[in-house]
């Protein structure tokens, strides 16, 4: 099905819509909001070792939010942290992308 020019969206609209997508993580004493990562963040995620969950989280959450999470979850079972990362990627619509 082809779309005529009048139905196409502008680049600014694509970016604006993507910036509205977020995931919230409740840390108990505060919440952090995670937005769809930039292409640079996704590159960092792809380059992070599969065994370094904290590098993956820093790529998606940003360093400051990852440090907040690590302060409350650093000694949590790895499966809980992996489930959280999986849920965040799913909430952001990134679960089916390569390297996620």
C-alpha cells in the first residue's frame, strides 16, 4: 500500500512521537523515568558485553539513573535485574530489535 505525500509525517513529528514514549522504574524511595534511547545509546547497548548487565543498564538508563538503580539493586539476584531490563526495553518498544 502506498502512502501519498499528504499522509507522510515530517521528521520532527517522528522525533516528537518517539520522545513521548517512556518507562517508569519504581526504586522504592524514588522513581526514574526512562525514555527511548538515542542511536548513540543503542550503539552503547550493542557494544556492552552480554555479561555486563550494568553496562547495558548505563546505556539505556544513563549513568546517573543506573547508579541510582545499582544503589538499591546491586546485590539483587541477576535474574531480577535482567527482568527489569527486559521490561524497560519492552515498554520502550525495543524488545524485538537486534541486540536487545
